[in-house]
């Protein structure tokens, strides 16, 4: 199995872990900024066990890692806050516009060629996701919708920055992720103190969100960075919003509608076709 194939498998596992966020966030009844900071504190535990302490960012070649850490933190804050202000369907739909922004950034910053099949895949994926959430989209929570879109832009910026770091010998992609979590903890600390201790069930949700849904998942995510394109870093994990409602259906008994099922099939087929066709043509990173 090639390194690229292994990286894609890691991304699929990452997407599975990410997909638990919808249900686990329901367990947490707390301020969103305090939630983000505490979640990141838990996330640091597996990241430190996997990669050791983060290398300092105050050194040469640190501009891109700093941007990656900021984008990562911005993505987490906007995602959690958006979930409190608008529907989960709106958040996922708007955040996963990120492949479009990645494609644009990759051409400009990475000089990566976005092939015709990538453009077709993006269009099909966006259409499939529109079908998936057509029954749940609403116009409520304009601020939440805006934050969800910003989360997608931040996710794209993070993916591109991590991709730009793949040959950085001083600072690893994992370092940027760990510093991003540290930034979330620092910014969330005043809110943690102000809003007090959450209920035991919220602590369970926070621990699961931090240790597995965020910490372990990004440990796998950064290991895949060197062996896939920036676009694939967002296209493969796009299966997250397809798995997310499955967990919600199992634990909260919310069954997806016909359009959701059709949209899910469309997205899975599009992403699979893109990756299989690249493998068949021998297109490597």
C-alpha cells in the first residue's frame, strides 16, 4: 500500500471521528467559547502523547505555521458558536464549502493544478450536499450562518497552510495544530472562569469531543498532510456530514429524509470517483 493510500485511509478515520461532533455537542450545555477552550485542553492530551511537546513558533520559517494555528483556532471557535446560533444542517453545509476555497487558494499559493475532474467533483459535491440538507435549511440565525461560512474559509486556510508546511524542517504540521489548541485554551479561559463549572453530562461530552473527536482525529489528519493534495485534505473528510446524521439517528432517533439519502450517495460517489480515477491515472502528489 502506497503512502498516499495510507494517508487517504487516515483521512477516512479522521472523518469518522469528526462526524461525532453533532451528537456530542448536544451533550454540552455551556457557553460556546468556554466549550471550545475546554475541548481544546482535552485535545492536547492525545496530541502530546503522539507528537511530544510542540516546537516553538518564534523562530525562522514560522509565518505559515502561525497562520495555520490561527486558522485552526478560528475554525473551532466559529464552528462551535455557529452550532449554538443556527441549525446543524446550516453549519455543516456552509462549512463544507471549504473545498471551493481550497481550490482557489491552491492555485494562487501552492501553484497546484486544479484539474477538470476536481472542478467537476466540487460541483457535484456541493449539489449533493444541497440535496442532503434541503429539508433542513432555513433562514434563521443569520449570524450563525455567517460564522459557519467563516468556519469553512478558516478550514480551507488551515488545509492550505498545513500543505505548505510539508517540507518545513523546523516546525511540523502537528506543532501548528497544538499551538492552535493552546490558543483556544488561552482565549477560552476567561469564559471558562466566568460561566463556571458545567454539569457532569457536559463534562462527558467535552472529554469525548476533546480526546477523540478533536485530538486523536487531528493526530491522524496531520500525518496524512504530506501525502495528499490540499484539495484532498478537504474532499475526503467531506464524508463527515454524511456520517454525522447517522450517529444522530442512532442516538437521537432522527432519521434522514429521502433527499438526504440521495445527496449522501451523490457525495460519496463523487469523492470516490475523484480518488479512484486519480489512482488509475497514476496522478501522485
